[in-house]
C-alpha cells in the first residue's frame, strides 16, 4: 500500500509539471520566449541570484542556532551544502529534500536523525508563518483592490452574505475540530498545534533574536530577489510592490504543486500579474526567467554540494 502511494506522490506532481510546461509554452511562441531571454538585462538577474544565495546561506546559518541546544556545533559549510543538496533532491521527489538534509547532517555532523529532522520541521514552521505574514501584508496593502475585484464579480449583498457565510463556516469548522476525534480532525489539530508549538519554541531558544533576525532576512531576500529580477525586462521595470507580492505568494505555493515549481511557477506569475493588467507575454517570460535561473543555480550548487560533502568531511573520518 505504501509503495503505490509513494509512486503517486512522485508521478502526479511530475505529470502535472509536464502538462503545465506544455500549456505554458503553447501560450507563447518559443521564438518570442527566447527573444525575451536574449533581451533581458542579466545584471538584474545576477543580482537576484546573489540575493537568493544570500538567503540560502542565511538559512544554513540560522539552523546552527537550532542545533546548539541539542549540544552540537555543526560546521557552517556542511549546513550550507546540506541546504543546497536538499533543494536539489526536492526536484526529484517533493519534500524528500528535508529527509535528505537530516540524513546528511546525521552522517557528517553526528546529529541523530530524529533530532536533526525535528529542527528542520521547526524551521519549516517558522517559514510557513513568514509566508502567512507576507499574505497578510499583501492583503492589507491591497484590501481596496481585493474588495473592488470581488465587488465587480458579485453585488454588495452577495459579497456580504459570502463573507458572513465564510466566517460562520470557519466557526463551525473550529467547533467540529475541537470536539471531533476522527483521523482527519486529529491530523488538522496536530498540524495547527505543531505550528503553535514550533512558533513558541523559537522564543525559548538561547539566541532567539538572532534566529528571528535571520528568518526576517531570509524572507526579505526572497521578496527582493523576485522584485529586482522584474527589472530585467523593460515591460516590468516600473511594476509596483503589490503585484510583486501577489506574484511571489502564488509562485511560492506553486513550488509545492509540482517538482520545484516546474511549469506551475511561470503560470502562477501570469495569474498574479494579469490581475493588475500586466500583459501575459512579459509576465510568462519573467516567470520562466526567474524559475530557470534559480533552478540552474540550485542544480549547479546542489550538485557540487553532493559531490564535495564526502571530500570536505574526509579528514574527519580518517
């Protein structure tokens, strides 16, 4: 039973990604896309890549604060290489990178897998909270636009009824989750309790402010990486922060939908930018430029990390 489920977890995202690649390339001619790549200002693209690398190094350094209470002092190079190896492995099997990262740290730093993996899960909880914070910021900044968008689709009374209905459904769901003992309810409760526990555990760390500072830095770099790369295309030079935030949010979710966001990333950008009247061709081209350059860096540095890890740690084993 377990093996077919594992195969489906690998095959379905891959097939979805291939289908979205075909769909995306059917919406823009290959010659047009290639021309966008040729005309792009690579100084901005390289700047975006640099910001992405900074965020990944900061992520690796942030993890050291989590290892310290466990009684370990891992080497930063091992942590950096573990992060890039994990990103690369996620392209093959979604979410397998976290397991691989825990295994790498166990092999080369002697940290028990369960403890190392637990710290990585706690990291993910912090990142989930940061993504939710970005969503909230985008909602606050563009509340009027969001309201007008839905008001144009529905009349005022229907919109009010819909909002009230959503609130009531949310309250009923909370009541049901609190009282239910079904497997689904227990899983959902466990997820939210894990989020809460993970968030609170951060404040119990010895270097909690350093951890929080790095977390903020990582996500500021993510958004800046997305924003500065838009300057690579003349059509997007004067784009405002709000479409960038919406595009970043949808693109972030798209990475979970397919292996590393293949196919889904460019289309998520198109959906976000089209809400603000930005043309599809430059939006789609930007999505492909952004995804392909970041993916190339991960393949290059992730591959080098996997090759260099045993060489770097050889002296410790002799």
